[in-house]
């Protein structure tokens, strides 16, 4: 490439810079997993939105996008490149034409495409590279093609008339303005107006998780004891719970799309909720209100959530026909929710979300436990 030609390419890029803000670099948009390791940005659409899902071990956020976006960028006017600093009649020239790019995404990152009218209005599309896919979430783009011709007089009858680039019978060819290569197609990214967003109000988010919390209320399990039929005062009675269906920790995810911005993109908000078991409050129903725990006998060890209590009195009638203690177990859980998202300012999160939801509290029982005294055994003849 001649020095004169390189000068013309530099001038062309300068014109592009002035017209469409700045040539797009992917420095702003080129996020990788280290940018937010808790929730790296994915260059694809979420497979499911608006539904709470079980967390599967890898939190995923999504850069802005949609089924179709971009394409509204204002392209610069056609440009002419000369092969000479001071062109003469008959010398080679080329015209450069700019075309806006429309992006489309799917749930599969490898299906992301760029579509544009080129080669004289023929619509063409191509799959995006991972680098271009990252940039497309935050910047619009143009592509260029070119025609070659020669400098000719604007008025053939006036030898002093200005020269113009005439390319009437020249075929269109791909052109990459950042490298000056003919026959090569490249996307030129340009900055777009900033688009940012705040996470949806807590009142919008709460119903999604409240439905999940409501579904676990019947998961408290069943109380068992040993001795099961007749405990003895001043002797530890073991209690445990079988059938607790909610795990010690339950993690959930939810993706909510934000409104569509003028470019056609949406910002996606990824929520992460953690429900954790905090322990069990046992109520043994003694008249004294004593709910203290006793050492668990060896023969009871291994039962789920096993505890022991030593009753000081026998169970007496208190509305129960079998004169038993009504034992209950309150299982306490906590819930925490955070949200992540990406916009033109970068990564956000984890941001705590106060939905006002009460942590789930499950109650097992009441379980009827009879407690009596050791009965004396008569000695024969006395």
C-alpha cells in the first residue's frame, strides 16, 4: 500500500470518527469472566425468564441484547479514497459506502448474527465472532463496501472542471476501513448513547419468590421419639424429625428482562436467592416452660436433627385424653436475595434486594409424648 493511500485511509477514519462519535473499540464491552467472577456476562439470550429455577452451580448473567437490535446508527456519507495525494485525470480511485448492522441473538451464543445491506443493497448476514458478540451488546456497528473507478472531469467539455471519482461500471467489493483491505469484511463498532438501568422494584420481584416459599410450608417432616410410647421422668427422651424435604440450603435463580431501549436491546437482571436452615426451636410443653436440652443418649445418635429433653414431671391431663405433652419443633430458615446486571456502565452486583419477604418458618407437630414414672415391682410375699 502506498504512503498516499495510507494517508487517505487515515483521513477516511478521521471522517468516520467525526460522524459517528468514535470508532468502536471493545474495551468497554469486552468483558471476560474476571470482570465479575460471581456472575460472568454471557453473549446470548437467557433460555428462561420470569421463572424461579433451582441453582445448578454456575451463576450466569447476560449482556444487553434481544432477538433483534441495533441498525439505527446513522451512517456517514459515502467517502472517496484516492490512490494519489494530488489525483490526475484517469488515476484510480474508490468510493466507500457505509451500511448499518442489525444484530440478532438466540439462547445459543454460536447463533448470534450480524445482518446488513451490502454489495449494492443485497442483504447479507454472518455469524459473529466471540469478540464481536461481546461488543454488540453495548455498541452499534457499520460495515463498508467499495467500488473502484477513475478520476474524470465533472464536465467532459471543460478541461478545467473539477475531477470526480467515476465508478459506474465497477462491481462492489467488500472493504475493511480499519485495515484498508479490499475483499475483507469487518464490523466497525461505534459508540452508542449510554443506557443504564436500576433493578426492578422489590414489589415486582417478591411474588416470584413468595410462591416458592409457600410451596415449602408443607415440608416440615414428622416428629418421632424414643421411648416412643412411654417416657420416664428424670430420664432423657429423644426427639428427632424425619421427612424434612427442604435441604439445609436451597439456592434459586431468576432472570427478569428490563424494558427495551431505543436500540432494541434489553438489560437482563439475574437474581440469586439463598434459603438456609438456621436451626430448630423445640418446645416440650412442660408446665414450667422448660425447653432445655439434655445430652442425647448413645442409642439415639444418628437420627436426623435429634435432641433430648428430660422431663421433671409426669404428663397430666391438659385437654389430651392420653395425658401427654404436645411437642412441637419450629424449623427456622433465612432468605437472602441479591441481583446482578450489565449495562453500558459495566457490571453491577451483587446488590442486596429487600423484598420484605418473611423467612420461611416450618412447624412439625404437635407430637403427643406420654411421660410417667418408673413403676415399682412387688417382691413376692411382701
